[in-house]
């Protein structure tokens, strides 16, 4: 698979699962069909939108073809008709969000490297792409975004992006590295929830 | 009128009415004169800002000339001195917001077509331009944005953008189509409020 | 010092102090070490990110080198270990925020002038750069942004940006003007808090 195709499929899958997470949150908040579509699209496309605007990759990928929009809307339709089946999975929003997090961390870091960014900024673009959609999704329903509420979230995205940047430095095969990074990030995120990992807080009392 | 002039006037009028909607919300929230100016500018310019950043049309139109800023500040001054007169109209924020929604849906879709986007993405750019200012305006005062609370909102913007995209496909006269699209979107939005149109929710219980 | 170096140091210092303000807010909200890092980075980089995306200066400065990211993370580490010492200063978040406000107002206006913008839009870019980081920081913890809650905030940024634009028009030495603008903006902001300056509200009752 060419690097362009890898990036395309990572992005498209991430778009679909983030779309599911947005649509599921909309159903939980009792929004109507349009609210479901808006939240699915916002969750699915915001991360890539910020990534492309920051890199100067315009018109942004989310709008250069209809594919991403259709993937997000397809997620909204799936949730509209099958939210009870999806809800029966354990913590569906969290798991879908974790998968999207991994996929977008990897696609963001990949694209940043292709635009010639240094390793550290490339990893941050990965994190930004991964957390961007969830931040917009949560802010739209006035919740504190997951990235601030949860222990291991930005860190999981950083891990996925780091795998891609390191593999690129070592000239590993990009598609395989991308899949490895995405799986690692999603796994760490999901495990951290089930095992209740805690991150340290600043020592001492606070006013 | 040339297409450039049409776009300019649609944008400028949309900027002014969205500026009024932001300033009226600021008065209702008892903000001071600077809060009124900030909310007017944020409501008036955010939609076009996101549109232009996503298309790569930089420096963004809102900053390439002083015209849009002055239109937004002019709206803030009008509201500062005449908010009681404006308030006497029925639901002034909703009506102003509906007009801005129609105008920006149309200008966003128009500009996206000029940047060579496909029909579906062009319609989404229209919706993004139309709802962007209201989303930023509502988030700044930590309200759930109208686009998620209201039944027919993104749909009205989609209708306006769709008229423009269809008319372009059929090679209709652009200025006339733009005005028709803007009026249709604003009317549908306003009627939906007065007639209490409801959109369907996902079937079944939710946890 | 060359204009590029002036801009670089203004931006880097602003990034660090805004990073401190974000990290201090995270500690006050009892967030863990990753929350501190995320809020520091968001507060430090969002203003410049929006500025560069709006000007079309991509890849954005915050990601074109690692310097700004490291400055923001350095601020997060400082706060993690020394938040009690920083807290002992009077109103540390406010003072740090005021310094960042002045520095970014000046750097934003400077960069906008270099991109050929007119005086009024250049001042607005300064204000946007200055308030952007604080808006994102406050929204992420679902607070109404300081720019809307506080009497003299956008106005102080406008003053700093105005000094730079005026000095450019009069062909004054840029580095000196930039420092003067930044100090003026920060001082006006800090004084307004200590002296309790009030801005007028729209006359008459509101519904």
C-alpha cells in the first residue's frame, strides 16, 4: 500500500469511529437527528481540520473530497438506527473514542512528517489531530473535554505519534508502523480506563 | 453585479446581522461595552474565519480589509444605544441569527465553489460558515450552541447552501440564486421556530 | 536586534508566561500532570495558532520549530514543582495572563503588518493573538473566558497592538516600540484589576 493510501484509510477509519462516538454522545444527550449528525461530523472532522489548517494543507482533506463527510454521516445513520446494539458493548463511547484517538494520532504525525516538520512538532500535530475532534465534541455539549478529565489520554496519543516518528527515523515500513502505533495508543488508553491508572498531581495544597 | 460583489455584499450583510445577534446576547448577559464588542465581532467573523482557513483563502477575508470589522463594530454600537428598540421586535436574537444563517450559508457555498470544491463539500462549507459564528458566540458565554439545541438549524443552512450548489450546477444567475437561497434558509429557520417543527429522535430507550 | 529576532523573543516569552497561566489554572482545578501539560500548551500556543492560520503563515510558527512547545512544557514543569511559590505572588494567574496579553498583542500586530495587513485588521490580529490562548484555556475548563468577564482586557490588548501599528506608521524603531506596547498593555490590564476600573454597560433595562 502506498503511503498516501495508508494515510487515507487510517483517516477514513478514524473519521468513522469518531463519528460513532459523537453520534452516541448525541443520543445520550437526547438530541434529535440533526444534533446527531452535527455532533458526528464535528467529532469526526475537527481534528483533521485543525491539523490541515495548521500545516497549510488546504483545502483541508475533510473537504477536498466527499469521502470523510460521508463516513461521518454514515456513522450518524448507524447510531440512529442501532444505538441500542452499540450501547450494549461495554463503555462504547470510550472504546470508539480510544480507537479514533490511536488512528488520528498516527495519521496526524504521518502527515506532519510528510510536510517536513521536526520530530517533536510532528508528535504534537499527532496529539492535536487525535484530541481535536473529542475536544470540539465535548465542548459543544458543554462538558469538560475528556483530554482534561482523563488520566491517560493525551499521553496515549503521544505514544501512538511517537511510534510513527521513531519508525520514520529508523526507516521502518510506514503502513506497518502506523498500524502498530494506532493499536498501541488505543490499547494503552483502554487499559488505563479498565485498570484505573492514575497520573500524579502537583504536590502540596492548592488554593 | 459581478459574483465578487455579490459575495461581498452577502458577507457584509451577514456580518452585520450576526454582529447584532452577538451584541444582543451580550446585553442580555449584562456584559459591558467591551464584552458587547467582543461578542459582536466573534459572532460576526468566526464563521467566515473558519471557512477561509479551511479553504486556504488567506489572509482571511475578515482581516484582508477593514470592512467586516467595521460592520461588526457598527452592529455593537447600534445595540449599545438601541437595544431596547431592537428587543421590542419578537425574538430578535433568533430572527437576526436566522438571517445571518441564510446569508452565510449562501456565501460559504459560493466561495467553496469558486475554490473548486465538489458539491457535497461545498454545501458543508456553507453550513460551517453559517453555524460557525453562532457556535463561537454561544460557547463564549458557555451555552450549548443553538445548532445542537434547535430542531431545524443546520438543516436550514444546508437548504440555503444546496440552492446555491444546485443553481450553480444548472448555470443559473448567481446573484439571484444567492438571494433565493438566503431567503429560503432564513424563512425555513424562522417558520420552524414559530410552528414548533420537531425533528425525529433515535428510536428506543437511552441509558 | 533584527525584526525577526524581536518577534521570536516576544513570542517565546509570551508563550512561557501564558504556559504558566494555563498550568496554574490546571493546578487550581486539581488536574493531574497531563492536564497541566495540556492546559499549558493550549494556553500558550492557541493564540499564535489562530493568528498564523488566519494570516496563512503555515506551517504555523508554534509547530515550525520545537522552541515554543518546549517553552510551554517548561512552564508546565515549573508549575508542577513550584506552584506554591508562584501562588504566593498576588493573583499570579491574572498577572501572568496580563504579561502574555501584552506580549502576544504586540507580536500579533507586528506579524500582521509584515504580512501586509492594513492598520485596523493588524490591530485586530494583535487582539486575537492576545486573547486566543486565554479563551481556549478558559473554555477547556468550561469557564466564561476572561475576555468577556473582565472590564479592561480586549481593550488593553488593543492598546498594545495600537502602539505597534502607530509606531510602524511613524517609522519608529520596532523593537523598542514592541516592548513599549507590551508593557503598556500589561500595565493597563493589571492596574484596571487593582483599581477596579469599570466599563459602561448599555443604558436601560434588559429582558
